[in-house]
């Protein structure tokens, strides 16, 4: 997943305004308390950030990938 695709999903699943606010303000517990913006800047993979955000916000799997997106594979070692 590219960062562009990440932001498209943020807008589609959460809405543009709420999604951008969430990305700046929501602390991701599984990513050492970083926000989405901080995690991206730190080089964390967008796919990992997306899954952590969706898990934390209780986004169901059937809504997680939007209408036109397919779930890319998780990086090796994720979730260990």
C-alpha cells in the first residue's frame, strides 16, 4: 500500500474532515502511542498503520478496504 492509497482510504472510510483530524489526534497504542502522521513520518508502513488504526477504531473488515481497494498482504513479522 502506498501512502496515497492510505489517505484515499482514510477519506473513504472516515470522511475527509474526521479522518484528517483522527490522523493528527488519535494515539495508536500498538505503535508506541504515535499518531498516524507521526508514524508515517517515522517510516512505518502505511499498511501497518491502517490496520492498527482500523483495529483501534473498531472498523469491521467488510468496511476496512472501501469499495475499490483490495487488502494488500501484511508485511512479514506483523502482529508478532
